[in-house]
DNA sequence: AAATAATTCTTTAAGCTTCAAGTAAATTGG
DNA sequence: CCAATTTACTTGAAGCTTAAAGAATTATTT
C-alpha cells in the first residue's frame, strides 16, 4: 500500500501485464486447437464442432440428459442448446422426449445412429488431440493439468465474487 | 511396437486419454474466462468481445493495419473481419480507407473516439484479468506461460503437417 | 504484352451464440 | 388451496463465424 503526502491511500496503476499476456496466450492456444479440430471434423466427417461437442456430452450417459444439463456442461446458453438439439433431432442423431415426471423437462439422448457415428468420430478425434499435444512430455501434461485446475478455480471464484456485487 | 503372431505390425488402440482431458480442461478454462470477460464488457461498457478484441489489435499500431493483418492476428476469417469493421466504422470507432499503393487493400485504424474508449475499457479489463488469475503465484504464471508456448508450437506443427497431407 | 496466377477483400448462405422476453409447469409459502 | 416465485425451455432479434464463391487488383510467367 502506498500513501501519499497527506497519508491518504492512492491508487497507483499496478502492473498486470503478465496476467494479460498469459490470458492472451491461453486464448491463442485454444483458438488454434479449436480451429484445427473444427476443420478436421468438417473435412473428415462433415460435422460441426458444436454438434460434435453435444454428442460427446450425450455419449457419456446411457439414459440421456436434460437440456439444462447439456447447457451447464457445455457452458452455453439454453437457447443455443435448443437450436442445436433441434438440428440434431432433424438429422436423426438425437432422440428427444418430454420427461414423465416433469413436463417442463426435455430428455435427449443419442440414437443408435448418433452413437455409432460419434464413436467413429471420437476415435479419430482422440488421435488428433494427442498429435496436437505431441511435443509435451507426460510431466508437462501433468503440470499443465495442475496449473489449469488452479486457473479454473481462480476464475470461478472471481466470477462468483463479481456476480454477488453488481 | 507390438507384433502379432504373423510378425506384422498391428495397430493397438493407444491411450490418449490424458491429452484429451488436458484439452478439455484447457477449453473449459478459456470458455470460463471468456464468458466472464464478455459479460463484464457488456455490463460495464455495452460492448461485445469481438469488437473489443479488434480495437485491441488496432490500439497497438498508430498508423493502422490492413484487414488481412487483423484477420491473421485475430485468427478469424476475412469475411468475419469485414463485417466487424463495417459495424465499428458505423459506430464511429474505426476509420477505413483504401491504400494509396494497392487498391485492393483497406487500411483501418482507431478514430480518436475509438482509441479513447478502448483505453478506458482496457484499463478495467486488465484488472479483471489479474483478478481472474489471482490465485496463481508469479511462478505459476511463468510456468504456465512456458507450457502454453510449448503447446502452441506443438499445435502449430500438427496443423502444418495435416495441411500438407490432405 | 498477354495470359496466368496470386492477393485482398466482399458477399452469401448456413449455422452458431447470446441476451432478453415469453410460455408452461412445478414448487413454495401463506 | 392459491398466489407468488422459481425452474425449464422456447422464441426472436442482433450479432458473430465460417466456408465457399466471386470481384477487383496486383504480381508473375511466357
């Protein structure tokens, strides 16, 4: 804390350049990888990344999940999921029904076709990812996992704090 | 390398689960932070993230840059930049003119208004970012920078290789 | 010089995404 | 039980994004 001549706290512009550079690098990495995955998905399977991501969520559960669940897990808006699911139902990859116990709720799951196609895509997708991270040693991977977990926690905390003081 | 009974190399499904988990965590971090920054930019300044990002590129140069430059730096498509710039010119934040030496080229730069508003936003933005990364020690930041640089290089290499063998 | 190729940017169509407002159903609290 | 609130989802408008095709200009090759 710095005090001026009248012993009053003053705001000096602190240096947050390192964090800013870190954020930009993080963003660059993600954009780069995302673009690579997107273009390969399109070329190899003629599928968009959001469709793939949604199917990936559904592949993890056998009995389907609600639209809200998908929305939270994918970290996108409800309206977004509505449209995405609409198109996946249209193309026969996803099955949708109203919950028996709560008529507000829509339960969606992969169809047989959807699951088969996703599995096929996921296999290649996994090798692409390992290719993309090929220069990292197992130790690098562990360390990165650790630091990103810490980053995630920090970001979540900052988000909650900001939400409480609007 | 695993050889089968006929001494022929066979492809066994290798485990790339760690890299996949790493990618998902990287994506989660970026999505989380991006969402936080997006919502704060909207609430505080009623500006979108893409507009802010474009202005950030232009703020770095005094004499403007071409649309292609912006496109490469932001890692988005040309058409995307065209529309973004269109709206920023419309709102008076960006100035656009045709290059004197090459009539294909559009040179854009921040207007006085655009630069003033960006500087104002950037200052707060920087503190948000430092807040978001607040749990990371300086050592964490350095280490993360290093590992992400390595990741970026690895991803670029993978992308180039894939582009050559289509 | 003329033909060819490469570049810079724009346009279009389709899909993605958010936000805000709206509808319907379930839950809560009197 | 009923009013008020909350939850789950949908809709609509605006903007973002990409990919692909096209137009204009410049650079290269023959």
